[in-house]
C-alpha cells in the first residue's frame, strides 16, 4: 500500500493540508481503482464513502424527468466526492458516475466526519471547496443557457483534459450528450467543426487534443472563469 507521502496523496485537497492533518486523513483512506462507468452513488442514497480522485475523474449527473440526464459537475484530483457531509447532509443529490477510469482514495463517511471534527483546517478547506462548487454550478447553468454548443464542447473537452492529465482520453457520444444536454447529432456537428479547425481528433469515443491553445480560444470564457475562481478561493494552482 502507498505511504502517506506516496503517490496516493496526489489529490490537491489532501496535499493542501499540513503534514500532520494530511497523514491522519490518509491513514483513514484506502486506495481504490475505479472503472469507467461505475456508479458510486445514486440520487437520494446515503453517502457511505467520500472519494478523493488521484488519477480518475467523476461525472456528477442529474436525472431529468426520469429519462433524460444532464451532467452538472466534474470532479478530478482538484476536488472530492461527498463534500456535502461537511454540511450534515448525508443523501446524494446526484448520480456520481466514473467518467475517467483510474485511482482514488476512499474514506468511510464516519471517518470523514471524525476528521472534520479533529481538523479545523480540513473543515475550512472543505467549506471553501463547497463554495467553489456552488459557483461552478451557477457558471455552468449560465453557460448552458447563453453559449453556443461548439464553445461549450470546447470547454468540456478542456475540463476533461485537465482531469485526465493527457492529450488523449476516451469520452463517448453518450457522455458528451449528457455533459452538454443536447442530442448526439448536435455533438457530431460541434465535434466536426472543431476537427475541421484541427483543434481535436475524435473517433469512436477517443479524443486527441491537437491544439490546446486553439481549443482554449474556441471555448467560452466560462472555462477560464472556473479555473480562476478555484485558484482565487482555494489558493491552489
């Protein structure tokens, strides 16, 4: 098993803690490998564990009218799943679905609550993270309403690349339609436009970012606004 200061600590929330608090938090965690499309929790279910992604990333999906779904958030090594426990809320508001396979640190909910009581620093860090999350939810809602699909797709691909830490990653038409709240034909049209500009290559769910700076220019300003809000509030790059 990795040590407290080993590769399992590669989550920005945990690495932001002092050495003492970080070691205690890591001691309460176990490393797990998460598989693509795994469902970690459903809406209304009691949160049994919190997850600190290290190399995976998790999609937060809201069911709409029992049939359609919409992604409302994406969690990678910059954050965690289950932060609402810090507010005393045990039920999940969304489906947490593994979008990018990889590793994470998993902590039982009871242990997480104990660590919050023992570490005022952890409590403050999670509170700031919850504030950032609320801002990102509001930003995403505005983005969905006001910005054209091609710009929103560029933003989503940049967010996914940030969390995958690779120029190549897998994301299906189905996931993209959930992320952007549109039909698959719309995804095809927007992806084709980005390919025509030689910003990405997309085939059978495999995305390659060819021109990162060009994709940033093609994205709406919401992408940079999200990143700036995280750094400003969390103090973490």
